[in-house]
């Protein structure tokens, strides 16, 4: 057994149809931030006591949440208003909003350059609207746009290659964008499964974990370029997180409502943990080895200890 259920956290009821989206932990303050899309809020949880603290309001269609522990910053992508917001963790009253592309979703951050990548889903009725926006956080201004070959999902940044990696749903690709020249695509990795969706990085093992709608988890080895199958998934996935200390990969599958847990070192499924139908997103506290699954039907978070 890997995940042991500790408790449930009651979160605010949904104001309209929908639920939760991406979430992230600010480890220094032990605060968990989760996009409560149906409320246009980000809910804040104390990740030590595992209790709800407050909501950050007025983030229309909030989808992505990203924390930079290095800079102490929090970013959100607000899909309903085509903006991103940024603020220092715990100081949301000083929030700054900046324009993005159409329907921003995925976020990745280069802390050394202060460069934020925003993956914009776009509008199928508007040509070349699936893009990434590159934002200089210190100047609070966009410095470039890259047109993508298809609709993006999530994104990550790798310090060693000094590059961003962005999932493309169709054609199934991961594109690499160099941080030093963030206006062109440097490399394209062909993903051997339908619909790359969730994405995370193993910085030591030098691989990306890509959870695909075709119910497969694949790894992209950044040094060799090899793309082996890690394992089959229980259904179409959404969010994936890698636990750097334990070497575990967690994949949230909304239907049937489970977390598939893999051993990244052995490419082996460890267990499948029931959550709740529709629970397609999760977050990981890397210091405490806790996993949070967000349950839309009961507007709660299930808290697990990875052992």
C-alpha cells in the first residue's frame, strides 16, 4: 500500500456548475492553493493542519495555479478573462493582473530569469490562437508570443536544459522552448499516445512524465530522447505530479475517479486508489509526502499520506 487516507477537508460549495482545477503547494508557508473554477476563486488551505483558511475571489474562470518556491510567488491563469495574475505568497492584496492570450491554462516558470510561460488554449474559430505568451515577471510585461502546432495543455520548466516543455493535445507532441530564445520552438517530441494532457518533471532522472487521454502514461527521457511506456491508466487522465523524494508518480483520473500511483524507477503501477467520480486534479506536498485529491461532487479535498 502506498497512499493512506488521513482526512477530508471541507471546501466552499460550488456557486455554479463545475469544480476544481490545478493546485500547488507553497512549501515555506505550508499553504495549498487550488483553483476553484466554479467559484472564480482560489481556495487556500493550511497544509499542516489540513483545514480551509480562506478564498481569493474574483479570478474569472481560474484554471491554472503555479507556485515558485524559489521566488515565493504564486501565479494563476484566468481563462474566463484572458489574464494571468501574480502575487507573493500570502500577499494576494498586492495581486497584479496581466493580459495573456486566449483562454490561458498551463503555466511554467523559470525562476533564474523571472520568465513565465503561459499556455493559451485558444479559440478554434480564431486562427493561430493556440499560443504561449512569455512574460517577464519583474517588468510585468509580455516579451513574446509563440504560435503552437495545436492546443496546449500543461507545461513545465527544466533548469538543466534551461527550457520549457509544453504538452500539445493534437498532434500529440511535447514542444521544447529555450528560455534564452523564448520566441521559437527548439525541439518537438512525438508522443506515442493520444492526447498528451498532464505533465511533470523528474529533474534528477532527467525525464518528463506525460499522462495521455489515450489512457497511457509515458516518459520522455530528455538526454536520450527515448519515450517508453510507463504504464496503462484507469481512464482518461488530467493532472500528474512526480514525488521527487519517493520516486512516485500520481495521476488523477476523473472517470472512474481514482489516483493511479506508479513507481517511476521501475515503471510499475503500485496501486489504484479510489477518490470520487470527477476528481481529475490533485496536488502534492513534497516535504510531507502528502497528496491532496479534489472531489467536486462533495466539494472536499481528500488528504493522503504516501508511505
